[in-house]
């Protein structure tokens, strides 16, 4: 049975992705901040006959990430797909952004992904030893069209996503020889709880945005590519364009 590790799985894109992957036959390793929502998603998907393991984890606490991901992976089979979906946003000018907010945003949107990748790479690498043969796995990092654009008031978010895309390209080159594929899903605006965050000030018409299920379907397409090919970047935008 294929196994996928999904971060930010309690709601929004993460929860929708968990549902799509479970319906497609994946067992799941789910992580998000401890919440009833995470427990509810896990219970729902176990009802479909899937094996679901969960871990309550705050990705803003760097010292907790490595041990928590190692323990989560030890409870399930080796993941073949890792979806780095969790992320945050902050709106305001760079000139007055508090340092602690800058460090918090980069930790969630970039450094935590670096940390997770360091833990899972040994599990994802191809093994050619007789009796232990296994194909390499896939890492998908969820990014934003903000990585390629400059939006006033969203500078820190744009910077973090641009850095994430560069990280993905560099990781792909380094891990190619080990059979690990790396993809980026670049999204336009998606109607998720991120817009309700206390750190975000926006007044966009959310009815014109993508919905989480569309992003989840795109992630499943990336995950179902054969091991002999990789979609390095898939961009999915609302018909209305950028907001």
C-alpha cells in the first residue's frame, strides 16, 4: 500500500489532500498542530479502511520537528510521497515587520520543510540492494505564485515562497542520483482558513479563488506520476488570475 506523509492536514488543502489520497488507496501519516480537526480527519479516513497515523506538531518549534517526524514515520510503513503543505502568511510592510514575525514566517514556510526533508530523505532514497529493492520517493512542496511576483504588503510571504522554490530545485538536483524526485505545486489564491488568520489583512473576493479540492486533485496527479518521470513544477491558477 503506498504511504503519503502530509503536513498541515487538519484543514484546508491538507485535509482535502488527505481525503483525495485516501480515496486513491494511500495510507497516511498526517501532521498538524494538535486539534480536534486533525482527530476528526483521521477518524473519517479510518472509516474508509485506510491506515492513518497522526502526530500533533507545531512546525514553529524547530527543536520538536526532527524527533516528531522520526517517531511518526516509525509507526507506519516507509512513506513514498511527502507533501509539505503547511504554511502561514503575514501582511504588512517589510520596513516595520517585527523580527519575531519574520523569523516565525520563515520557520514555518521554509526552515521546517528543510528539517522535514532531512528526516525523510533516507526513507525516500532508492535502494538497489538484493532483497531490499525499492524505487525512490517523491517530495512535493506547496508554493505560491507569490514566489514569482512582488505584492505590496506580502513581501515576507513572497520571499519565503521564492526561497522555497529555489530550495526545491536545489534539492531535486542533489537527490536525483538517489532516485528522489522533487516537485513544486505553485498555486494561485485558494479559499482556505489562511485568509481568516489574525496575521492576514485582506478583502479579496474569495468566491473567485480556487477551492482546496482543486489543489488536492493536483497534488494527487503529481503523486501518481510514474517513477520514470517527474513534473518539476505545476502551476494552478484561478480563472480570474492573480488577486
